[in-house]
């Protein structure tokens, strides 16, 4: 079993058992890979239940895959009491859950229920075998017509099934009158033998004789016969040896007639046609025997001698027909059964040759579908026989739905329809057709130049070589189409330019133009105005040279970044419904918190740059854009502080603390931005570009692009909600601090006062004179003195000092919390990239000392108090922080 199959089965098992959390699938996968047994033999104890043995034999006759490994697993489960108890409890919980479900949850309509009741009633009261066949055909017809909505599939007229004389099988219970026959035991032995030979020739072609008659069938069991009990014992023994040939012929005839119906698919049609050819040769043999009998040259011994080779053939045909019936095989499952049976006859050359003939004939329609798929990317499968299933999905949903899985779900592999000789190549068969289909949907006709007819053979290497060549061609065609004609790499660079803030001058222009607009509540913002400002910023910057700049759009999100992250993480979990139905209006967002870019991507590039990828780009952009906004606000405060330094504020000692806090915040924001831009995004982007150059198919491109986004999100702290919450609190403290400082600057009226002093000399009277300049200097000095006295007022100084102290305390507490979490995250999860953030934010060890002191205080609080006879310890020295 491949590693992919192990991953798939473990995840499916956990989903069926509804196991959430715990150790996760990876732990169980590792255990299975370490302890799996390459060779599994099934030995069933003689004391095992008869029902189990009966079920095992039934599944074995259906050619059920992985049956022996399943029995081995069940035997191991019976030895593990803890697992048995868990499975029993799980089954009990699920039964209670189903029992407690509301009756309205059923999706079947009243009309469908009534129709089902009539069908079941008719099956129960009528001839069960014929009714079950009709019901099976109807179910297959409904399924196929539902799949082929555009065209109705052909069906045989009803009289084909209503006229039993058209069949080549026995007419039992038809009321046909037979010639009155004297008891055969009253005849001489020679006459008995002659009569029985004549009867056997009739019975071998499906017609009742006078002394040998067929018994009615009640199901799918083999045909049995009734022989006149007065027949001589020695003759009866020879008759009993010949009758299995008639029974096998009856089984094969019924199978050929049944599987010739349109509903059973082209593979079964081809198999039935091949069997009909062999049955024709069998009938020719019986005709030759009849000629000998009419010439008086056929005795019962000669009949037995001549019929033995044909008995082996019809016996194999009947065995195959029974297995196909029991397994309800269609398409690929029929070919798997035939292929496995061919291998099982290794050593019996005649039987293997017969099975190879049947498999080769039956595989022709299947290989025609396969050739169209791997050479042209077209599925022509009206009867649902092929290993690849097509679903009706819209390409446009890739740009609308985050969780849309068009690439994974448009074409999927049907495990049951994979022939066992193509099992190893199923993944490449799926990918080959998908690649060609994408190119075809773009309006280009593709035909593989290395196309060759696929012919069945026991040597699997022949299939491998042909599929490998087709896969290589399809991979190259699609990859060249996307990279050269659709300019995939150029598109990704364009997205990086905007979403990862790679275009510096564009963002300076854009943020200058939209600063006032984005400060408004999101409901008050006019999107068209933002679009116009975006267009202006694009035209004014070097982004004007980007050929894809018109695909950049504005998007105002209904929720903040943390909510968006939690909604994404909740997809396909129990919390998804609660997150989807949460009211987005509970928190009033500003334009800055809701702002994001969007990007228009058309088919087929939307396979790579789908809504899931764009959402990740948006999360990265919103994270960095808000950091850039906070940095700009802190820089504005720095400019205001530079202006305020020219005043003699002697008693306003809190100003030094405000300057220091502002510099610490600016240092924090700039270091975080540097880390994200130059230590995460740029190196990861170079790895992506290098990987794209070496990619050999579109799945590799998808994997590299997804890996790039996952790495960026993880290293930028966007996959851990706890880290993001602490970081958001730090950003909020910085924003509130900048707002406070700007309000204080406005209260001082520095800008308006200086502007007023400057404007007085902006008249048409020419440059100011020396006297006017002296007067201006005096007025400025007077303004400085008044403002200094105003700021030095004790009430104002104490109020602002308390405010700044509170900001300092909150910022330090949140920053210490972030550093502590980063330290734990970098060591426990082996994310060593986070150590770079810690070293940048704590470059001089100042916070390390604070963290150690905080850890010591927590440990002291947790430990029981110990009395100290020498008195309280001396206070720890304070660390002085100077303004930078």
C-alpha cells in the first residue's frame, strides 16, 4: 500500500469515527508505516463462526479487493480489548445520535417513498429473480440518465424481456406439453442409453428432454436437473458427469442475455459478445455430436469423451459470469476481476489463454475511453465505467469561494473502477487528462504526438511507458501554456508588487492620497472614490509600467484581520457555522482596518491564483499595511516632537518619557516590518521562483505556491491566533498613543501659531524689513514662553504624565507577553525563524532581564511563602532607559 493510500485511509477512518483533536492523523500514519506487514496471509480458525466463513467466501467470489488484509486487521482488533471497547462505545454513540436526529432531516419525498414501496412490494410478491433484474436495470438507467442530462441513453423495448422464447435458456414452468414417455427403466439398456444420449443433446443446448428436465430457478444459483429415477444406475452416473456442462451453459446464456442490455455498460457488452463467440463454438460441437448420433455412431461414453474439453471452457465461463454477477461489476471492476482470474490460472495455459482472450475483448471499450482521456483530455463515458469521474462545477467559483476545490473535485478517481493492472498509474492517468482538459477549455485543440493504441497485456510495463509519455507531454503543454502564453510568473510578480508591498513609491503615493478617507468608519467610505485614488496612485508611480495594474481592485472587508483568520481556520470544523453566522456589525471598523486589495484573475490562471491563494495574500497585505500605517503615525508624532523641542518645557518631565516610549514603539514596528519583508517574504519568494523554474507539471506549481504562502503566513505570525491577538493589542496601544500625542500637539496649537506668524509676511509688499524680522522673533519668543507656561502647569503635567505612564505600562506588558510567546513557539514547535524576531526586538537584552524578573515573580507566587529571619531583601536596581 502506498504512502498516499495510507494517508487517505487514516483520514477517512478518523472522519468516519468522528475523532477530532487528539494526537492527529500523522501519529497513526507513522505507526502504521513502522509496523505494517508486507505479506499478509489469511488463516481462518476452524472454530470460527460459519456465518463469517460464508461471508468471506462470498466476498472472495466477488473478487473484493484487499479482503485478506481486512481479515488480518479484524483479527488484530479482536486481540486488542481497548480498541474493541472504543469501537463499541463509538457505535453506541453514533446510534444514539441517529436515533435523536429529527425526522424532518430525511430528504426523501413522499412520491419517492411511495414509488419505493411499490417496487419493494412487487419484488416481494412477484417472481423475485426477474423483478430484481428489472429493478437493477432501472436503477442503472436512472443513474446514467442523471449523469447524461443532455441525451437519453438507448434501452431495449419491453418485449425483449417479456418473451422468454427469445432466450437460449430452458423454458421451465411455461406449461409446454411434453410427449408422453414410458418409464425409461422398462426399456432395455441399449434403448435407455440411446434415449438418454438424445435427451442430453437437447439439454446441452438449453432444451428439456423427456427423461432429463431442468428445475426452475429461484435466484442466481446454478441450474439443477431432474433425471428419471428408473434410469439404470451406471447410465445415471455418466449422465451426472455430463449435466454440469448443461448447467454451465445455462448460466453463461443467462449472463450473455442479461449483460447485453445497454444499462450494464460497454465493458460488459464486449465481455458478453466474446462469450457469445465461444458459446457459438460450443453449439457447433453439440451439432457435430448430434450428426454422429443420427448416424448411430454416438454412445454415451463417446459423448462423455467429446464433451470434456468443452466442459472445461463453459465451466470457466460460468465461473466468471457468476463472479461478475455477485460482485455487480461494471467497467473497470469487471476488468479487475478478469485480470486477477487470468493471473490465478498461471500454470494452466489453456485456462489462462481463455481468460486473456476474454479480458482483451472486454478491455477494448475501456481502453478507447482511456485513450481519449490521456491523449486529448476528453471523457466519453456514458455508462460510468471509467476510473475518472467528471462533475459539473463552475470555473468562476474559484474566484468566489475560499473553500472551492475545483482542481481537486472537477475530475476525481473512482477507486472501484480502477482496473487492478492500472492501479499504480491511476494518479498519473487522472493528472494527464486534467492537464489536457485545461488547455482544451481555453480553446486550443491538443492531440498527443506520441499517441499509440493501448492493448491489454499481462506485462504492466507496456501501460506504464505509454501513460508516462502521455503524462510528460500533457505536463509540458499545460506548463508552457501557463508560463509563456498566460505569463504566470509575471502575474505572480505583479501580485507580489501590491499584496506584499514590494512597490515602495506606489504605497507612499497611495497612503498620502487615501489617509483622510481611510480614517473614516468603513460605512462612510465611498468605494468609487478609493478606486479613483488607487488609479491616480498607480499612474503617478513606477507601477504605471506594470501591464497587469488594471487587475488590481479595492476590497473593503466586513471583518477585521483576526476575525478573517479565525473564519479561515474554522473551515470544515464545528465552529464554521458559528463563525459564518456571526454578526459582522458588532464591531465598527475603520477604513484602515477593513481595507484590502483584490485581484482579478481569469481562467486558467485561476487554478493557481484561486480565491484561497488570494485570501492568504490579503491576510498578509492587511497585516503589513496596518503596520505601515502605524509606522507613519509614529513618524508624524516624531515630527511633532521635533517641533515641540524648541520650546523651553522645564517642568514637563513626562515629555522625555513620551519621547522614549515613542522611540521604543517605532523601533518595535520597524523591526517587525524589516523581519517580515527581508527575512520572510524576500527569501521565501526567491525559493518560490527557483522552484517554479524547476517545476515539471502544474501540480508542482500549485504545491510550491501553496507552500510559499503557508510559510509566509506562519513566519509572519498569522497562523497562530494567540500571537496575532497579542500583536494586535500592541498595534492598538501604538495607535492610541499616537492619537493622544497628536491631540496634545493640537492643544498646544503649535502648527496654527507658527503658520499664523509665517503668513503675516506673505503679503505683496516684498521681503520683510529688519524691523519686521525683529518683531517676528519677539512674537515667537513670546509664543514659546506662553506655551511653555501652559504646558508647565502642574495639573496638565500630572495628567499627561499619568497617561504616558499607563501607555508605557501597557506597551511593555504586551511586548513582554509577545516575546514570551515567541520564545515558547520557537522552541516547542522548532520554528527557529522566530528567534530572529526576539533578537531584533530585544537587541540589548533589556527585555530579557524583565522577562526573567517576571518569571521569578510568577514562580514566587506559585511557591508557598518561606519566612526570612534576616528581613526583606534589598530592592532590585532599576534599569534606566534613555531617549534615542
